[in-house]
C-alpha cells in the first residue's frame, strides 16, 4: 500500500474510532 | 396518563441508535462512493460533513425527543401546533422506506440461506435477476409473486413486529444489544480474514489512495454531505422517537457524538472489507479494479457472490457476509417502524400491541408489491424519490424551522444543561447556515435532475406512478393525519420559549 493511502486510512479510522473512544472515556469519567 | 416507556440503560440506547444508523448503505454505498469521489481524499469532505452536519443534526434530534418526550409529530406540535404536519410527513417518508427496505432485508435473509448451499452457482448475475427475482421486462409489468422473497419478507416483518411489540426495553433495546455486537463481530471476522487474501491490500490501496484534485469539485462535497445525511437516520422521525425514550437525566451531546463516530467508523471498516474482496476478485480474474468496483444491489447480490465463488471456504464467507447485511438491515428496519409506531401511539393513544400489529400487518401487505417480478424496478424508483426528495426535503424543512423560525439557542441550552460536555456557538452556525445551505442545494439539484432527465432511464409513466405519486401521497397523508383529531392531551404543552415568545 502507498504511504498516502496508509495515512488517509489512519486519518479515517483515527478520527472516527478515536473520537468514539474519547467519548467513551468522557462517559466513564462522568460516571465516576 | 401512563408513564412513557424508557430505555433500560445508556448502552441500550446507544446500541439502538447505532443500529438504526448502521444499515445496508454503510456496507454497499459508502465504500463505492468514497472510491468514486477521490478515494482517501473523499474522507476530508466526509469527515468535515460528519463534524459540521452529522453531529449537529444528531444533537438537534436527540434534544427534540428528549425535551418533548414524543415522536416527531408530537415534538413538532409541541413547538407549535401548526408544525405538526411536518412530523407526520416525516413519519410517512419513514413508512415508505420501511415497506421497501424490508424487501431488501428479505433478499439478504434468502441469500444467507443460499450461501449455505452455494445456490447462486457459477453465474450469480443470472441467478439473482432471473431465478431469484424473476425480473420482468419493465416497471409496468409487475409479474407474479415470488414465494421465496415473500416468505423472507414475512420473516423480517415478524422479527420487527416482535421487537416493537415487546416494548422499548424488552424488545428494541434487547434487539440492539444482540444485533449490534454480533454485526461488529461478523464484520470484524470477515475483514480480518479477507485482508490477507491475494490482491486485498491492493484493493484497500485503491480505496484510500487520495486524489486531492477532486477536492476542488463541488460535487464531491455535495456527495459527502449527502452520504452523511443518508447514513445517520436523521431527519425522518427515527432519532426523535428513540431519544423520546431517554430518562430525564440523560446525556445528549456525548451520546450524539458517540453514535455518529461509531456509525462512520463502521463505514470505514466496511470499506476495508468490501475493497479487500474486490481487490482479491480483480487479482484472481486479472482485470483492473474499475471493472469489478460497484455499489448497491449489484455489488451485494452479484459482485460479492461472484467473489465468494473464487474464495476459499465460500460457505463460511457467504454466510458471514449475508448474515452481516441481514443484521444491519434488521436493526435499521426496527428503528424505522418504531418511529411510525410511536407517532400513532402518541397521537391516538392506541396501545403498543394494537399499533405495532396493525402497522406491521399493513406494512407486510404493501411490501408484497416488492416481492413481485417487477418489484426491483418499483423499489429502485421509490427508493430514489424517498431518499433524494423525501428524506432531504423533510430534513431541510426541520432544520429550517428550528434554526430560522425558532430559537435554536434554546435547543442548545437544553442539550448543554443535561450533557457531559457543552457544544458552543459552532453548533448553531453549522445548523443555521451550513446544513440549511447544503441541504437546500441538494434538494434543488435533485429536483432539477429529476425534472430535466428521467431517473434511471425509466419512462414518465413509471416515474409518475411509483415516484412522484408516492411523494405526493406522503405529503397528503401527512396533512390528513395532522387534520385528524387525536387523543385529548396530545401536544397540549406548547413550548413558547422555543418560538421566542417568552
């Protein structure tokens, strides 16, 4: 795979699943 | 007055909302759309649209349901009785989608069975259009009923009925808690296996290699916003109904962010899965990817079965793939039907059992049209009009109403007051200007396209009979239901603060 394709794939997965993980962390943090 | 049903847990609500958003489109629409619109570069407008339109719209719908504790007609009637019609048109659009969407779910159920025996044989195209659908020569020749499809559609309606009639907690929430984890597991297993096949990496490379020159084409941005509006189940009554079952002390903003992120993340995963298969198929057949790449019904029922024939363990892969489609389709169908059920229960005070049973039975009867030999044509036309004019039209009307005729700040204050984190003024700006502008552009472009060139090469009689008439029926039935008197107490508490009158 080309470097640019790998970078874009990481951007896509990073923002979506990274965002979901961050939200989950906030939710768990709020619950204490 | 009886207490409104509530979700049993936050996880249950999120899984149900994610289950509604994740549907067949995530698997067969997003990957090809990304590939066609600049590959990896498409992710830039797509993710931008997700942040500036998808998340703000989701927060708006969650807030409406949570604040007014009612389905779309009730929520909109609570803002002002004169807006109830919009909620009913949304429900009618949802009903239209429910009756044809279930036909596709019926196909995926049938194909799950076919995968076990490899029933599509060496020529999946001939099998799908000929033996399975019994496709007639045109949309005006409806042909005869296909018993296999009718049986599968009846099964899909029965599952939806069972989930809806059992109630929010015991039915819909439980279905989400089973369907979503199983769907993710199936797609993950399938993807982790297919990425190691010869040519799969090349397929994924094709999907994600960016062509940044495409970013200057406004159509790519329009396609990205369109995909976001379609994929999230927003704008046609579903998310308002689902969030109306939230307890008073519930987060809104974080739940909306999570739902959207998971939905779009799933689309990425589906993209890797589909393009791994296409890359493998192209490599095995020695043809360029452009020859095998595609989307929609052709991808799912012709291209993928052809690829599965070439794979090791075709029974395993075939069953996994079509079971995934069935799970994704079922969870979405349950949510669409629930949006309609909750609206009728709110307005007329009917019991859940009566409403769910009547709607599912009526829905099944109407769905049988799509089980005829010419059903695919009818489905194609109805789908085109329901999506491109129906959903986008009512979504535009809802955002315009809330952001230009009401005080959107009140909605934001409500969401922030119960959420784990607050959204700033960007939320208002995104909805008031960006979402309204882009949706208006989409509606105008689609309307212009449909008025100047007949969709899909169909004749004007077919388009009039199955397209324009269905849209007109949605509007007229919506207005009729608005005019019908409901149970006493329906939306009597008008929210003057939202209209800027307090």
